[in-house]
C-alpha cells in the first residue's frame, strides 16, 4: 500500500507529442544543449587555446567599441569646454 502512494503522480509521456512552436523550441533547446556540451568538452581538452581565443575576441570587441566611441565625439569642441 505504501508503494502505491509513491507512484501516484504522472510518470508517462504526454499523449500528444509537441507540435508547432513547442516542437521548434524543444529542437532548438536540444541543439543548444548539445553545442554547449561540445564547447565544454573542447575547452576541457584545449584550455590554452580557449583562453587565447577568448582573450583575442575580448580585445577585438574592446577595440571596436573604443573606435566607435571615439568616432561619436564631436571633433570641433574642446575636451575641457
């Protein structure tokens, strides 16, 4: 009798498989999860390459942001005015 109380919840699969947007979201989530696992495995295998790549991408992003920020400053006005 005690075992019946423990398995009283829904433990099966839904009657209708997901369709439309739900199916697409599940497919996209599964693909993202697989890709994240692949990236984690690659980083674990090659930590120096991963850190170098991350540093390079960060430096590039900083340089692009710096150039865009400097180009948006009005050139006719002095710095202290």
